[in-house]
């Protein structure tokens, strides 16, 4: 194989109460990457599109190529690779843009070398790429983008990624307003200490959300989708959040939260029709604040990264 | 009906990572209470056995009668009641002794009045009794003792008790060493603030434990049974805990933790035989420290409080 084209999906991390431990993949949007073997050695970024010039072409400053390099080092490979990265999703959106690039890169490189490692084995290299963007090792975006599905990152020592079953007919709608939030800055606002009382509330909700998803109990899912620690801080950065959330719930959403560090906002819904209606209601609510937005609707993506050609 | 005899089971709360939000009931030990209608008004404690004179006969200073009084007040009843409380379980054990008394009392009173309220509706009155012992409203012991099963207290505003399915063949073994720990004092040792990093570890484990229980994944249950916040503090009060825990795991336990605020220690096991073996190993480990102990083995009790006659 001389070249390969791969898609890696956008992801919603945190999922209300599950800061740093939960994430799931969307059918769209996502990143496409093309890798072409080249005579000689080393990785060269030949093209990046769809990001309005915001990403670096330096190989050591792009999550896709950092992830690829980390993988190639581990495999003892030093082939020449030309990289074409097509961002088909917004940057700084809270939808795991950097993770999707890292996953697309490492998944494509592994396929190009004949699929020597399993998906699970690729996770550390994708996390290495993601680290460039978030400043630390996180798997709550890269794991679902790579593996698909709803993933609980139970722990990091060692990394323990658990697939959580979700209601078959559940649809997600996401609204992405035209506001940019920097992940590192957003993390910097968080207190390093939390009140035990609030931590207890949070892990009660985490238990409830996991139980609700597995047992398809929408009532329990909705009651559990409360983040008493992170979201109150992040909502302050997100003009109109309370109104948009209320509009979503009024339109029939099971629950609503900030996706990652925002500004995207996600909802769970009992069916496709409600997801569309809820998406429209959120877009409308942002518009009354003078903020334009995009809507994405999909089931929870179960495939993760896929080869396009 | 002129008199009634009720049993309410002991309970294991916290369940490793689930401080204040998880608990389950045991088949044994537990409390028995007899209520007899008497001419006139007011509650009188006629007898308490099995507690070596440690409990008060004052109606406003006993969890059973406080719970009964709270129930009778709500129902607008002012009948005469004689109370006979038989503690068939250790006090200050971490096995929910005060909760079992409160549950037995309120469940018996309701049955005596013809079962006017449902089990769920009795919960607030049992919590009122429990408050006398723990100093605050908690449901992680009273809910499983009253309702049976493994219960997640998702939240308190309003009280939201969720039943969690558990593996059918799972057996619990509990060792209760001859040490007494006061619940209020044990709670007083806890920091009111926790590091966000540790809180994240905790809620990752909470999610993993709930998922593992529902999907009968013993590996995940075991990996998730880590408490990085409460147990390190409480283990200091509990001479020999580390050795006992290790002995339990070596003997085949799926996981091991302190029951409530201790000193009882509980384990989950894949079958009855292992539970017995693990119980023996824990008892042996305490004996090498010169500490005697009792062992209790049972499935997770699914009935909760029951009428004995």
C-alpha cells in the first residue's frame, strides 16, 4: 500500500458529570487525513485545509504528526511520509478536533504499515498527540474517536477504557456556536480542590448516568446529567448557555451539557426527530443572542476511525 | 393487628469508591423489633437486648423510636406502642446497625397500621432515625436495609434511590473484628476539600463499578474497587486492614473494602465457596494481629425489611 485515506470522528467528552472520564463519538463532523509513502525519511506536512491557517505545518507542533511520529518511533520505522490533513470540523469547538487529528494520523499510519497493531494498542500514540493540545495525557476524546462508542476512562494507571452500552435509538444533537474557547485556558480556570460535598454529588450522578445508559432509562439519564463542579465554571465562558440549555430541555432533550471545554453544547434525545427539533431550538436560542451556530445530529458512532480509501 | 415482629438487615455502605452514594443489604446479621399496641398514647421502649447496655431507652435517643415517632407524626397517629428491640448485630461495626434499627422500627409501625405507605414512602422517616446516629441525612444504609438490593443514592435533592443489578452468583463475605469505631468521629477525620485529580479517579471508579455490576464483569468490578479519598483516612483507624485486604484478594476475592466507616471489611466473590474461603483468610489475618472477629457470608439481600410474625 502506497497511500491511505482515513476518517476519524469528532467526540463529545465530559458528558456533563464525567469530567475527564467519559466521551463518545459522533458520526459527523470529523477529520480526514491522507498519508502517502515517499522515498527517503521523515514526515512532511504537505497540506492542511479547513482550518483557516490556524494550524502549524511544523511536524512537532501538530497533533496528527506528533502521534504518527510517536507510533513510528515505537515501531522502529523511519519511512518517508507525506501528510495531507483535511479538517472537516471546527477547531477549538470542544468537539475533540485535536484528538480526531491525532487518531486519524496514527490509525492511518498503522493501516499503511499493514495494521501491525490493534486499535487498543494505538491508543497511547494518539494520547501522545493529544497531549500537545491539552497539555496532559487524556483519553476521553481519543479513545472514542479511535474505538467508537461511548467510553468510560475508568483510570490511567494503566489506561483502562471501558465500553458503555447506550440506548439503541438515542440520538445526539450538538450545536456549535461561532465562539472559540482554548482548551488549555479553559482547564486553567478550574480549581485544583473541590468540596467533598460536591464531589459526592458528582459521583452519584456519574453512577446514575452509567446505570441509565446501560439500562436505557432516559429518566435516570436526564436526572444524572448535572455537573456541579466543572460546568458552573465553564458556563461563565459561554454566553447564552443557560438559555440554550433550557431551550433544549423544553424541546424534549433528555439532557444537555457542554461538550468538552465548549463552546459546543450536546444533548441526548430519545429519537432522531427530537434531536433535530432540539438542535433547531438551540440554534434559535443562540440567534436571539446574535450568535450564529452549526448543528450536528447523529447516533453515537460505534465505528471510530475508518479507512476511506 | 395488635403486635408485629420485623427483621431489617445489616448493610454495607460506601462499597469502596462510592462514599455516601452506594450501599447494599446482607441476608444476615440484622435487627429484630417487636411492636405491641398499648392502651393510651406514646412510645415506650420496654426492652433492648443484644447491645450490652450501650443503647439508650429514651425514646428520643434511639434511632428506632425516633424513626417511628417521625412516621407517626406524619400519619397524624398517636397510638400507644411498646417497643422490644433485639439487636442481633454488632454496634459501631460499619454494618449499618443504627440504620437497621430505624428501618425495622418504621417498617414495623407501618405494617401495624395496615401498610398505609409504600416502602419507598417510608424512606424519609428511616432517614430521620438514622440522622440521630450519623448527624446528617444519609440513605446509603437505610435505603438498602428497607428496600433490599444494591442501591445507588444518585442524589438528595430530592432523594433519588436507584436499584443496581448485580451478578446473580456473587457472594459477599464480611469480617467484623472486635474493634469499635464511632461513625461521627470517623466522619470528622475526613477533609472537607479533596484534590480534583483524586475526585476524577474516584468518579472513574464509580462509573466502572456500576458498569461492572450491571454487566457482571468481575474484572471491571475488581479494578474499580479502589477508594482514593476516604479509605486511606479510615484505614489508619483500622489496625491490620492492609494485611486483611491482601489476604482476601490472595484467597480469590474480586475486591475488598471497608464497610461504612469500619471496622467491618467486606468482599465481593464469584461464588459461595470463595466467599467462605475469603472470610476464613480474613479472620486468620486478623488473628495474626491478635484480633478476634466474626464472619458473615451471604448473597446480596434482595428483600430488605420483612415481617417475621
